[in-house]
C-alpha cells in the first residue's frame, strides 16, 4: 500500500513539474536545461508526497490541483540542493547519482538555476487553485519555512558556521529543525491549508511535520557515515570530513537511530484525532526512519 502511495505521488509530482517548468528548448536554453537537470535527477519527492497526503487526510480525498503545490515545494527543495552543492558551500560533485548542477553547467549557471527554481516556485504558488485566503497562508508558511528565522536558509548558515567547531545539543537541534524540518513541516501544513484545515488541524500537522523532519535529518546523518556514495547517490562521509554538527557525531549511531524512532512514534500520535485517515501519513513517518534498514 505504501509503495503504491509513493509511486503514485512521485508520478503526480513529476507530471506537474513537467507541465510547470519551462521546456529545455525554451530560450535561454542553458538555464532551463540546468533547472531540469537537477529537478529530474531522481529523488523521493518526499515533500510533494507529504503535502498531497496531508491534503488527502484533511479533505478525505485528494483535492484537485494540490499536485501543483507539491511541485512548487520540490522546486524549492531542489534549489536548496543546487546551492548547497556549490563550491562555496559543500563543494559536492554528486547529487542523486548524477553530476551536480555546477559540475554539469558551470558555477554561474548553477547559481542562476537555483535562483530560477525559487522564483518559479513562487510563481506556481501564486496560481494555486484554492481559496485566495488559503493561498496567501500557504505562501506565508513556505516563505517562513525557507527563510532565515528558524527556516531553511538560517539553518544552512548555522550549519556552515558549525563546521570544525564544538557544537552543543541546542545548536545541533536548531540546525536540524531549521535546515530540514522547517520545509518538511511547511509541506505538511501547506497541504492541510490547501484542503481547508482549521487552526487545530494545522497545529497538529505542524507538530507532525517538525518531528518527522527532525527524524529524517537524523537518519540522513546516520546514512552519511554508514553507507557508500553509490548507495546514497551523493558523496558519502562529507559531514564527517567537514566536521559538521550531526547526531551520530554527538551521540553515536545507535542512540541517534533510537531518537529517530521515538520522533516518528510521537509524530504519529499527534494525528490520532484524524482516525484511519491518518494511516498513510503515519506509514510515511515510519518509512522515513526505516530507510536505515
């Protein structure tokens, strides 16, 4: 059942991305080829799937047009990866098993491709087929989740500044919650808002998203030190080489995995009031931590 959900979600997101992104033949060709190179390099489409399943849970069925919201989230996620791989940041050669954008198209075009994916995401968000008030709230939620105050960019800055430094648990948790969990939480909340979630439902979705986002990053940190580059589809051991702040570095592998399991269980408990309609989101939470197995 979950495998079918993941496959259908990927297909919906990919179809929306294909429709919404400029064609590779559209002038100027170089930027559009670079954007598509990174977006269609593979990936789990986790954020779109979480968004769509949150909307399905709230509405009882998949709302029309919600896949465009999922596509916008994937554009934002991909832009962050393109920039994160740049020489000025992580300086990585491999992403999703393919050469990173700056390796394939040059650093200048890669920077602009990331910028373009971000602006195209907000163009897509401005055209969502939901109530105008919900559209504004979704844009606000996502802008906050990708911003500098407790959002993705702020988390990336803190992550950079933590390299080769002694980092305490408070700083580590801030980095993970901001850099990764904030956009995952915004994806879940955004899907709920699209489907008409009320204030109480939104807060439950936010709590769920924050917990699974943190669990996801913890498992990613573990995989970075326990799997090969071929298994990961990106360069393994980069966090250790850069002496980055990670859960395994601070607590060890097994305690980190236990923490991820606890977070996934707690996340599921926040959705009890939704009954059986929450089963898929709960299964997705478990899937995020079971990637280690």
